[in-house]
C-alpha cells in the first residue's frame, strides 16, 4: 500500500519518468533509421562478397542505392556542396555521352560500347559507400575487418588448390581465383591492412601473446601467397610502401616501451620477409633477370629488339596505345575501345585464347585512349579532390593514424599497379575501387554539413511607442 502511495506521489510530482510509457515513434521517425540500417547492411554485404560472389556484392550496392534514394532529401544539401560529387556527376555524364557517340561513330562497336558502359558506370557509385561510412572510424574499422575476412574466404573458395600446390612444388606462378595481378593487389592490400592495424591486434592484454602469434602467422601465410604470384609491380611497390608505413607508426608512437616493442616486431617481420624471399628466390630472381634484359633492350630505343617478355609486351602495347590516342587525342575512341577489335595491327597475344591483347595493360593509357584528354583530365581532377579532402580531414584530426595509413598506402598501391594492368571494368577490382574511394570520401562528407539559414535581422524592426 505504501509502495502504491509513493508511486502515486512521484507521478503526481513529475519525478518518475519510468512509470510513464515511452512515446511511440511515428512512421516518419522510424523510416530514416530503417533506411540507415539497410544502407549499412548493403555496405557490409559489398565488403564481404567483393570477391566471393559478385551477385551478392551487387545486391549490396543496390541496397545502398535504394536507401540513398529514399533519404535523398537528407543527403541533397550535403552533396550539393561537395566538389567531389559534382566532378563525379560530370565524369559520369561524359562517359555515357562518349559511349553513345562512339556507338554512333562506329556501328560495328556499338555492342562493345554499351556493354563496356555498364561496367564503367559502377565506378561512380563510390559516394554510396561514403554516405554510409560517413567518416565513422569505428564503422570503417568494422567494414575493413569484414572485407579482410571476406577477401581471404573469397580467394580460398575460388582457388584451384591442386594447381596451387603443384606451382608451390615446382616454383611456378599461382593465382588465387583472380588474375595474377589482381590476386597480388588484394594480397598486398591485406598486408597493408595487417601492418596498419597490427598495433591494436598485438597490444598487451588478455591473450596478448596468443593474438600476436596468430597475427604473425597470418602475415606469413599472406606473404607466401603473395610471393607465389611473382607480381613484380606489387612486390616492388610494397618494398617502398611497407617500410615507410612502419617508420611512420614508430614515429607516431609516444610511449618508449611500445616503440621498443614495435622495433622488436619490425625485426621479426623483416626476418620473416627475408626467409620467404630466400625460399622463393629462384623464380623471383629469374623474373627480375628477364626484366633487366628487357630494360637494357628498351634503353636502345629499338622496339623491334625488345624481347617477348611480359615487360616487353607492355612496351609494344604502350606504343600501340599511344598511336591510337594520337588519332583521337581530345575525345578518345569511346567506352568500348578494345585492342582486339579496333585495328588489325594490334600486337598479337601469346595467349592462344586471344588473337590480340584484350586491353593495353595500363589503366591510365586505357582511360586516355577511351575517353581522350577531356575524360582523363576530369578523372585526374576527381582524384585530386579526393586526395585533398582526405588530407584536410587528416589535418583536422578526423582520421586516425591506422585508418589514414591504410587508405593512403592502399591508394598508392592501386595507383602503382594501375601502371602495369587494366582491371577497372572487372567486377572485383571495381568493388575494390568503390570501397577504397568511398571510405576516403566519407571523411570529406563528415565535414560538410547543410548550411542553416541565418536568423532574421531584427535590429531595424520598428517598435511600438509607449
């Protein structure tokens, strides 16, 4: 009885909020939360299935797109103030226009133009990732963890393990369910992520040594997988990128004890890398020896004497692509330009599956040939705006060191490997690019808030006398 009286008194005095039922949320309040959940789920779906299942990854993109369309009013003001969004829109419009005009100019290539257009138009969807990552470091770390697990699982499921075992025994090359350079790019990115977040995984605490040994074992496995690809572009890039990342992490560590621990770990990693390199030195040395022979032949400026190595073939393709670009330097040939069908004087491919090479093995040259100086210039402007936005976010303190190092190092690795291969229109590489660019752009959107209308100026408002 006394308890009832106390509750009645508290309710009457307004001091008991627990006794009052929570107000039901209206439909207008629940819809934004539901759209947010759908968009974030799509982001995780894309990150996990980018290699394992392209259909599931496309569903993730579709979910983010539908959620963004539903909440367009909330995003519109922010995107309208973003130079990245406007540049992406201009580039998308130009790519579509160039494909349509290219199909009209070359009716024989109309199907190739429209088919290629569907692949190119995936890339401008990277702002969707930015809208649902939003520079939230905790969410970005979860997305990257999901992407790491999904990438390793995807490569494991797509790989031909008997062929890999035979390549390992014969010191041959192996790929992991993807083209060799794409496999190497993913493994290189995973190793960059391993180093960027090693401080968190190997920090002292509960099961510290167990976590450390497991993290080091994972690095050894991924390192051996990378060495089996024998990708010179990725290996040489990582020789520059990974030590630079390590030095920055040590320099940014304020605690001397943690710095000493990091130096011990760096020494251990270096010993492991040297061990793996020695175990794979035969095929690696042979490939670099062929490279040196090709470089010597290139230095004579006599293309006919360049040997038929992988680097020599890229030299021929670069020469062919440059000639094609000079014929249409401003507007390019269109989205569907293919060296296999455009001209009969394209370099012949040693692969019996192709009569001519399927692409020019250089992403920058491929973009220049397909879309001309205008398209290439707009794409370069977009890259500049993305890099500038990430730099400004770093200066503001919005980007943690580990995430910042990962994004910058992964961007550098992708930029360097793009010199030796062209995979922008291939689904796994497109998903990789969408995630990487979107996570970078998310930090730019974090700083852009819709401008509120200024309060009305009442200094000159007439007052009533008296």
